[in-house]
């Protein structure tokens, strides 16, 4: 799979229309790498002029800032901003709500001003423009799909419609959990919780959330965040429902159904 880097395009005197920010999960986590590949497959099919930073991309600094290390966050952010500004990057798309939130809302005060889009919104735009055409009677036709709202996409950035609009195109039946949209329940990984042991309690959040999703009777739990994906997958495994319930990113669902 050849994915162009900004440096390669720059050497040819070209500029990418969009920079695809892969993020740490999308780069290093085996499960999230599949989401990255699915999204790149869509970009290639649609013919978007995109590129990634490759080895020049550092973590946005979201987990360290959430964990309280402000100094480390600013160091990482300044390094990223310098690279992005040197290349003259204007538009960034990312498959991770954590990267999205940090680049969009926290980089401007450090001098990084970009048009940042989450991949669900980007996919919706491509569909609206008629660039993404889905197969008739695709693999999800008539199946029940439930969508889990990521905290950083939903409550933090008010993006509720785009992912649902994309899912509606799959000809599937969208079933909502009781706690959804602005009332959604966290998967348990946000705020750098992904990287630490949880505090004592009666139930792990991801188990409670996964059981809610399984309770809808859905065959697919759709997510739009690599962390949510991990937490929901763990919950489904624990409930021993791996055979009947799949946890998939919206990009993977579209990549499977695209013409």
C-alpha cells in the first residue's frame, strides 16, 4: 500500500489537498492500523490528493496533557506546529477524535491554525458530493447497527449527525442505545485513562457500555475512535459475543461497501 508523504510531494513541488493525520493508535496499534488502511483505501478510490507526515509526525500530546504533563504537551505541540507550518498545511483530516480535538481546539493558542476535520465528517462530505458510491445491497443491508458516541467527538465537539448520516447510507437499521448523543456514556479510555489502571468500583465502564450496545441486539457496534474501538472490543470479548457482534470503525464499514 503506497501512502505518499508530505515530504515526497513537497520534493516534487506539490502540496496535498488534505493532510491525513494518522495518530499514535493508527500508526502502532494493530487493530487501529486496519482502520487507517480502510480510510486510505477510501481516499485512494475517491482520488483525494492526500499525504501523511510519516516519520515527521509526533503524538499530538493529548494523553500527556490529560495526564497532567503540560510541559511535555507544549514541547510536542510546538514541534508538530513547526513542521505543519513549514509545509504550509491548511487542512487536516484524522480518524481519532483525540487528535481531532487537540489539533482543532488546543493548537490555535500555540500558533497552529488549521481546518481540522474528523473522518466521519469528511466521509459525509464525500458522500454528499457524490464521490463515494455504495454498492447496492451491500454486506450490511438490513443488519442492525448501533453507534457509540465518542466523548471527544460528541460532547466535546458536538458532532452527532455526521457519523449517523454515513451509517444510514449502508441500508442497515440504526438502533440507538438508551444513553446516546449528548447523554452518551464514555467507553472508559478518555482523559489518558487508556494508559493507567482504573480506580476501584463495582463495574468497569467499558463492560457496562459494551453490555448496553450488545443489549440493542445489533450485529455491529460502530465506533469512530480507536480508543472506543479497543474498549468496546474488550467488552464484547468478555461477554463472549465475538461471533455474533463485530466492533467496527465507520471507515471500515464504508470501505467494505464502496463501489
